[in-house]
């Protein structure tokens, strides 16, 4: 059965969110600077530069950044497996 694009995107976003939550919880129990902390909690940032315009009465910020770490990748894999079995 073919999945809609919205279902696939939603599932992947939920996977990234689950991975980020597990990463934050795991970071509470790991020592700062340990190899496990660097592997599971630290992230790499991708995205364009964030621009901020200060127009005296309003400040506007444009841009986005995506943070990837190992737990996010694992979360996407788990979500993809759940999507595979979803009707």
C-alpha cells in the first residue's frame, strides 16, 4: 500500500523529535566531555545563516538550522520501521 507524502514527512519528523528527546534525557546521565556524551548528545548544525533585522519598532529574524546527532538518526530509523508496518 502506498503512503502519502504527508504521512512520510510526519513520520520522519516524529522520528527526529523522538531521537532529540532521547538525546536530551541521555545527556542528563552522561558525564560532560565523555566519549558517550560526544557520540549521543553533541550535534552538528546545518542550514543557512540566521539574519536579524532590527527596524526600531520590530525585530525580524529569518532563517532556520537543523541539528543532527546519532540519536536523531536512530529515531528516524525507528520511525521508518513504524511507517513500514503502518496501514
